[in-house]
């Protein structure tokens, strides 16, 4: 059961932010280009940092607590973490924006 704990946490994060898309209409998943331009640079930086830390021996991942699937030197769950958590952060920001009525980014009118 420990093998699925990390993955289960990531699924939990996605599932709990899904109502923001469905009920508040934050439209994060409908604007994939915008989401990718926001999430991918952060993901790349943190994956590089993680790869360095693992290679330098600063930390590692217990094989009994991951699925065993790896991407490069990192467990799949760790790679997904750097995608899921920023997406959840964007979803949360967009939910606050929708509730508060704040224009952001490409939706802001001319000044």
C-alpha cells in the first residue's frame, strides 16, 4: 500500500481542485497553452534541481514508497508532483480571481 501513497496524494490534489474547474468555471483546463506556459518553466527548474540533489546524494527516494516507474533518475511520482502541484496552485489562483472578479493576464482590459 505504501507504493501508492505518493501517487494517491497527487490524485487527491487533482480531484480536490477539479470542482474549481467544474463549478466555478475557472477554465484552467480549457486554456492548455496558457497553463503550459505557466507550469512547464517551473517544472523544468524544479526537475533540474531535483536531479542535481539526487545525483549529489542530498536525498533519494525509498523504492518501497514509489511505484518503481522512473523517468530518468526520478520516480514517476516525483515528476508528476512538479506538474500537479503547480496546476493546483494555478487552479486556486484562478478560483480566487473568479470569486473576487479580478481580471488577470490576457483578460485584463487596456489601462
